[in-house]
């Protein structure tokens, strides 16, 4: 069976959030990403070159179809068509059944760029952070560009979209960290091995209502202090620096 016009149209429709919501599915492209997701998500459709299917007979989905390069070019969201792409069902994750008390989690307030979002998921994966809580106005984790930017980390990191302010109100018994220009130096202030690290949007930073719920403000200092420097760090870079410091403290028992 080949990749029909109707299936190509269906795949292309999943670029829009309303259709991802309607079908409860999302698209992944490329060998590593598809193979990573096959270990954690139920797969509806696999479309791949004959060489991929013949060398990987173990590939399982509700429907597996052979596709040629031209068909994959019509279906892909990438500049260069991959040898394999797949449609997965979105995983069923329940935020209210997740234990946040004994772990470190990330909170994203209004992240807009799919590349930044994907990079942050990869950073969380690298530093063993299993849960990310995102505001409703943060870019959809299942946006094809975001999925691609995670480079497979989406298979191991749970991302929840929720009412952020209400969620944080319910977690006020835990440390809630945020990065600010007027915060305490991250390298000299006490940190914990649990709680939440809040990162704000690329344009406005952490929203005013979310900011009220942060009980521990941190600052990433530039070097040297008196030197004129950039106005701010990219949100993904700031996330990496912050997560690295938390994990460094935990690794060397410096908390």
C-alpha cells in the first residue's frame, strides 16, 4: 500500500492545532525521532521508504505504508523529506495524578518559539527533569516544529498544558524559583532538589500573575560584573544554565 493523497492531506492537516485536537494525533519525522516515540506512544500510521521497512520488519503501527521520495516530499514539514514519518496518538497524561513534591520540574510561561520549546524539552531530558508544566499560551508541544526540535526528548519528558496560575497556587508549599534581574545570585544562594523552575516568554518574561507566586527569585550574573553586555539571555540558554546549577548542587551534595 502506498501513501495516498488522502493520507498526505491528513498528515498535512496536523500542522494545525485544531486538527491535532480533533484527531488526538501528531506527526513525527526522521528515523531517530520516530523510533524513540515508538517505545512510548501508540502509533497510528508509519510511512517509509521500502529500504527502511525491509531493514526494520519490527516496525508496528495500526497502518504501515510504503512511500516513495516524491510522496514523502509532499507530506513532510521539513526542507528535506526524511526516509520515514509517522502519526502518533498523543499520550494520555494526567497532571493531577503526578507527584511534584519530591522532584524538580520546569514551568514555562508563554514560550512562543517552537525551536526554543523543543530545546527546553531536550535540556530537561538531559538534566533528568521528567515534567514540564506550560501555560495555555505556550506553543503546543505537538506542533510539528516543536516535536522535531525535541530530537526525541519528547518521548521521555511529560509536558502538560494547564492554567499556570491556578496550578502554582496549588503548589505554594513547594519552592517556586524564577529568574529575574533583581534576584539572588544563583551561584551563591541556597537551592533545593525539588520544586519548580519558572521560565518566561521570549518577549515579556514571566507574566505578572505568575510572578506573584514565585517565592524564590534567582539572577544569572554576567561576567565580569561591570562589563557592558547583552540585555538578556535566550530563554533556552537561561534554562540550561539554571538546570545545570541545580543539578551540580545535587550531584556534589551542595544543596
